[in-house]
């Protein structure tokens, strides 16, 4: 009798549940549900930097999608029985921390806080905590420089402690009411298994390691003295943060009777420790040494793993280097580009070449496909939303050079795609510079699914085959793989991946005819990159962009 | 009884004739006529650099527009009689040389050559002669460096000898059939006065001095040995080029009986030496020391004059410094921007933000007017068509920096306007650096007429009042002023200007509130300008743009 596991993927706008056959990784059924709170699931205010989610949506979303997916499975297969489901895994966005009370229940579920954004889940893309991030980075540089060595040298406004410190400052009532804070990726497995209580809750190595400076080497989370220096109350919180990190190969508990009843799943099946969606996406895409997984959506996320016994130097400019984070037994490395599809969307939506119309992307893509690399004379920098790796500077802006009186919208569109590909190559080169080989690229995400031109340009620019992952739900598949491992169906994550993941037949191979041109263009890209993005390059133009921003700020303040 | 003079203005697409009251400069009547040859008067081929005009259009255009203008004047005033017209002046584009036979008749008017573009007038914007220009510049640098001191250090592909040398190489039959070459600005007054024969034809100091390295200091045109070194046949031509340059205050002859009959004008009235349209536009705009005349159309032309007795150092990067060229008795200086309105037209027509629609310019202008300087964080270089002054490099390209995911089309539009204003300030600064004061700016041309936002930004960026010229036909008015001077109605061009030119009431004054921001933005513009446009700036990015062009050329050649 076939066995199945369930993967839940809590995204930015919706949650998706897939039921996967453990023997071959095939998706038997799936269901998704859009969060009802806010705008497409995201609670917004006048502050453009603010983005929150309501934890009630996670609870309801888990119940609805699991029930629906089981219903679909039953309808599509006469032999399917929910009792065949042997394990559960959970993927969630992050860093998405939420304040919880003494019992582990989120404050937002209490009547008095139910409409207070500060009491909700602080979504990964919430940027309210820029000043706090800056402060944490500055303090760590002085006091604990090693804390920054595993996260690219700069602590981000998107991360755990920046958000908590910002809450402490701007919503002290919420901070004071909270007993502690947990990541969504930890709280969801906890409520499924009844282990929400702060004494019991497990934390995943993935979110803690990549977003909260957690590392076994220095004893887990940052020490009390360090947090104290940021704020005495943050120091006090340290005692209530438990250094109990688990990999996805470990269960946090078993499905509670209540959740068995609510969903129709068997009581007592193991639930794996949660993990960040991108990282489980890498698992679902078949990440392995030498095989970079690139998730291309509105932004870009790159992940690689190396055996845990390898001596790895610190790699400047990488978002995260964490042992056991992606695949247990390996060091997980994460890099990323702060905008990919968002840049193409900006051009189509804000500049609107040829007019805002449905299909603008496909028209521009068609025209851009007909162009030869280098023929437009254009070159762009892909920094419209800053640069996450390897410069780690969110304030950087975009650039386009080479316009004539005949430059067309599709030429610019292609130059923007190429710019993101050059950004991708810069990350790969940084990895290889530190002896981490990138032989092939497995790609997933919306842009990878929809745009063959982007895939081909990435293959041509990086000089590496781009292999699309078979599943369009790699994150949920990765969660189901974790479920299969904690259920004992496989001895390890890599063993499960071997049978449960696959690639599409279509492979985008580098076209050797354009390698020379792209080599030359990349050299120029790198020059602009260094001239405008660093202070190292002698006599660079680095100050131009920054000073423009200062002027912009000054002018905005004067209004 | 009122006296009138006639000004003819031979433009790129049409010819216009105005009849002006000598006592006050008021336009009594006007008529224009579009050239029938080619596309809007310009003969084009597969070679995108080629642009020619047919001299038959000049003849027909003179006849038709003068007759029509006289008709309009008669109809609008019962007292007007063509016998009240006392003089004629002629403006024409240039350098627009045409090959003529032994009798001075253009080869294109002969049956065998009537369809040969090489036998026609080589329009100012013909760019087929890039290699020849380069060769002339190189030779002059080695052999006669002083030849380049009056034209910004680089001889242009748009100019007289580049075009003749290119004809010699690519259409030797035309070159061999030609006795000599004359500028359109010289040939038109010549046929009106029956002085076309090479022994009689006058040349204007304006075209000769600014476009053909003509200077009394070294005996007129470049010497035979120099031209010989370019090509033996060009050396032979030197003997047939007459060093007989005249200012606009001198007649080239009197209206012939034939042309009196063809037009209805009185026979024997004096016809002034021709001049380049922009220069007569400066006269018509009231150019005077301290008063820069800026013609803002698809491209930009800046002119200033200084008293001829002033000791002037050579000014690098200026298009032309020629005694008596604009106003007799003064040194005429010309600078310019190779694209102004063309850049805005490019953005609207090629990138088409919001869609191609009538009124795009006005929509974008309205939105851009509401923006604060510096608020978009954008900065552009205005080099989409190269840089004419002060870098004198036609291969340079545009640049835009500072884009975010929220940058709008109107923000880019404004940045492009500001970029052209920064380009204008760079020219002014170069003049002042060489002790030529620019106290106010008189503006004319299409963009100046149509777009108050452009005027205001230029005033704010340059810190100088922008005063629009009263006449929208400043070039034709300038020609009529020349006609009034050769008719003896005024003792000099400045005396005629005093009564015959005026400004609009509307003056665009610099807004002191934005001076600081524009000062900062200009500093950054200058940095990019020097970094990408020169090789002087240490550690600059100068090579990026050039190398992109080399790649573009390589790729095009591979196709």
C-alpha cells in the first residue's frame, strides 16, 4: 500500500498543501487558499515599509488546505485513504517572527491585540526596521564581529532581531505583553503538534541560523550582553529564547488529536521541524554539492550546499552560511538578488513602454528574443531594489547606459534581463572564488516557469546549463520530503531527494556563440558594479549614487 | 512710406519667407513651402547616415514663397506695394555644400546627375563622412594644429571638407565633374543675383569660418599642401576655392532681372551675403555681448559674440570661434548640444511610456512639472546623440542612474530635461572660464516656444533668466535685418537689431529655492560627464561606454 506525506507551504499571499507519494515524489493532490486578511494576505498601513500577516490565517489555512487536499486525493483515487499519510513537513516565509504570550499563543489572537499590526507576524518583506538593522550591524562590528561572518557582514532590516528591537521601540505595549518571539516556520509545526508552550517549542536551524545569528559555535543565539547593549529589555528576552534548534530531519512532535480531528489526518504522525520556504524549495529541487538551486521570482534566491566536514572560509557578501540549514549534514549557503522579476515588472508597470496592457511582458519578450547580445549597446545595473549579494547594500539604485536616439523598449527590457543575469554570475563567481564549485543550476520559481528567454540568457551569461525543476511546487515538495524523512521512510534527506525529486526534460544550454560577447559585457558590468557599488575601486564613481539618495532624502524632508 | 526687407530661411524640411517692416521689425507677411523631394525634403537611402537635398527645391522654394508672401502682404494691407521692398537676406542650413559645374550651376540640375545623391546638396546632418572627418582631424593635429583651434579641436563629419573628400572617394565621377563646391548659403544669394559663376560667387564668412577652417589669419581656406596630403585632387580643388568671404553686412550683388520677374520684387535691390540659419537666428534674437542666444529645437545651438578687438584665448570644445561670423565687428562663437528635443522625442516615441499617443509630451510634462528637483533620485547624461560641446565626441551615448522599483516615466522625462539643462550649463561654464560672461539667455526654437517646463528648468539650472525671443521666425528675421543693412537702412547690424528685434514679455527667472539642489545635482552630473566622457579624470569609467560601442559594432558586423 502506497505511503504519502504532506507538505504545507505558507507563502506571502496564500498557503498550499500537497500530498506526495513517498515512493516517487509524485504530487497526488494539492489545494491552496488565499489569506483573507489585508491586501492579498498582507496587512499594510500608510507606512510603505510595513508588511504584516495575521496568524489566524495560518491556522485556518492549515485546516482548510489539508482537508481540501485530502478530499481531492480521495476523489481522484479510489484506493487513497488518509491513513496512508505518514508524515508532515512545513515551509514558511521568514524571517517572519511573531510575538507570543506565556502559553505560546500569538498576541494577535488575543482580543486586545487583534487589530494591532505590531502584534501580528512581521512578514519577511517588512522594512520598518532599517535603523535597528544598522544599529545591530554597527554594534556587532565593534563588539562581536564573528556574528556577522555568517551573514555577509551586514545584519538586515528583514531579520529577527531588527524587527523585535523595532517593536520594542515603537510598540512597547506589545513588546511588554509578549513572553517571547517565534518564527512562523516554528510556530506552525508547534500548533500542529501541541508544542507551542515556550518550554516545549522547537526552533528550526534554518531561520535561526540564517536570520537570527544563531550558531552552535557561540552557543546559539547572540549572547545576553550583546543584546543588552542594544536595549536592556532585549537582553532580558535572551533568557526566554531557547537554544533548541532542529534540522528538518527531526520531528518537533506528532500531530495532535485536535489537529487530526480538524484535518482528517491520522493522529500521532510525526511533524518535521519547519524551515524557510526557499530552503525547502532547494530540497524539493534536488539541491546537492555542485548543484546551485536558483529560485527566480520577483526576487532571486540562490542556494548551495557543501559537506559539513569541509573547512569553509568566511565568504563576504553572502546572506547566510549555516551548518545543517538546508540539508542536514551539509553547510547551507544562501545568496540572493533583491529584485529580478520585480525589475521587469517595474519596467512594464511604471515606465510602461508601449502602454500598460495585458501581455506587455510577452510582447517585449518576443521582441527581445530576436535581439543579439551586445547589439543594443546597452548595459544596466540590476539594483532597482538595492543589492543583496555580494555588496549587501539595500540603498543602491539601478542604472542604464548606452542609450541612443533609437534605443527601443525591448532593447531596454533585454538589457534589464541581462543585468540580473550578470548579478547572478557575480554571486556564482564569489562562491567559486571561495572554492565552492557551481557546475549546474537548477531553477524554479515564477520567472523560471514562465520566461524561456530569461532562462536562456542566464545559461548564456553564466556559461552553465539551466535545468528547470520538475515540480512547480518545489517548496511544498521539500516539506513533504522532510515529512518522509521524519516518518522513517528514508534514512536521510539526500536519500529521499534521490527518489522524490526530478527535473524537467527541457534544459537551457549555454550557446557557445555568444560566450565571448557576454564575457566582454560582463567585464564592463563588473566595472560599473565596482565603480558604483564599492569604495574599494580607486577613483570610482561610488559617491554619485549615494549622494543622489541623500539629495532625495533632503528634498523629501523639505516637502 | 514704410520700407520692407525680405528674409528667406532655407530649413531642413521647408523654406520660409518673411516680409519685415524695417522701422520696427514687425512681420508683415510670411509664406512657407515644403520641399517636394525625398522624405519631407530630405533625400534618404539605405545608408542611415545619408541626408541630401535637391537644389531644385531651393530655386522653386525661393520663387514660390516670395511670390506668396508678397500676395499675403498685398491682401492684408491696401497700401503695401512690392516696390517698398528694399533689400533681401538669406539664411540656410550648413554645412550643406553642393558640387557645381564650370558655370556655377549645381550638377544635380544636369540631366545625367539629377538622381545621383552625391551630386545634390549634402545636408548639414549627413553623417556619411565620419572616416574623412577623423582623417582630417588627425592630419591637422600633426601638420596644422592651428586649424583646429577655432573649431573645438575636432573637425566634424558634418562639415565641408569631410563631405567633399567622401564624395571624391565614393563618387569620383561626381567629384571629377564638379568644377568646385559651394555652400547652400552661398549658392542661393548667388542665383538670386546672377553671380553663380565661380569667378564671381561670394562666400559667407559664417559657413566658411565655422565649417571649413577658413580664417584670414592663415589666408582663408586651408592651404594646398594640407589638402594635397588628404588627397591630390583635393589639393587641386584648392585653387578653385576663392578666398572672398563676406559678412552679412555686405551685398553679394543685386536682384537679377530674371528673379525680379519670377518673384515680383523690384530689380536691383541689394541681396546680402548669406549666413547659417542659426547665426541669423541669433541676429534676429538680438544677440549682443553678455547675451547668449540659445536655439532649442531637436538639437541645441548656443551663440555668443564678443567685441572683435578682444584678445581671446582658444577655447577647447567650442564648435566655432570666427571673427565677423554672427555680427560683423564681433567675434562669433558657436557651441551646441547634439540632441535636446530629440531626446524627449526619443523617450516618447521609442520607449513610449504609457503608450504612443498624441499628447504624450504634454501628459509627461504636466506630471514632470509637479515633481521637485532631486526628488526622483535620478540623474541622466544627455548624450543619446553624442556630445558636440565641450567633449566633441559624437560616439558618446546616454545614461540614466538612480532607478528604483517605483521610478515613473515622468520622473525619467524630467531627468532627461534636466540632463540637457546640465549640458547647457557645461557650455556656459566653459565660456565663462575663458572670460566670456553670460549674463542672460535669449531663447528661440521649437522647444523654447512649446515647453515652459523646459524653460524654467534651464533658468533654474543655469541660474540665469531665460528670455524667449519675440519672433518665432528669428532666422528669417535675422535675414531680413541683413537685408535692411545692405539696403543702407541702418549703418550696422547692431543698430538694426536695436529697433528690429524684441523679446516676449514672459521671462523665466531662476527660482532661488531650488538653486542649492541643482548645484548639487550639477556637481554629480559633472562627475559622470568627466568619468564617462574624458580620459583625463583619474580612474574614470571612460572606457565602458566606448567598449560597449565597439561590441555593438562587432556584433553588427557579424550579422
